[in-house]
């Protein structure tokens, strides 16, 4: 789950950079603003991709655990089911 923490951090950085661009603290140059917009955009893209990958990874893990649980349920072999149809010493015939 390290991916999730890193992705959320990137999203928070993106939000902070967007706020910096919206409300500059002092007279900031155009180059600084363009760089902040660029970094905000790519950190938000990477953050969303990271959260999506982490969510898909978790979902696939949950589905594989669920299928492993159902696969572990013992089932009867064809030989055992065929043996049930044979009469044994406890079977009464009328």
C-alpha cells in the first residue's frame, strides 16, 4: 500500500501548487507560475494514475482471494459419486 500513500501525497502537492498559482503570495514571475502549473498538472496525473493502479491491484487481490476460497472447497470425485450408486451390505432390497 505504499503506492496509495505516494499517490495521495502527489495529489496533495498538486492541490497546493494549484493554490499557489491561484493566490500568489508576492509578485511572482511568469516563469515560476508556468512551472507551478506544469508541476501541478503532472503531479495530479501521476497521483490519479497511482490511486487507480492501487485500487485495481487491491480489487484483483480481493477477487483472487475469493476464488481461492471457493476453489478450496472439496468436491467429490467421479469415482466417489459412482460408488454411492452401488448397493452395499446395508442396502435393503424389497
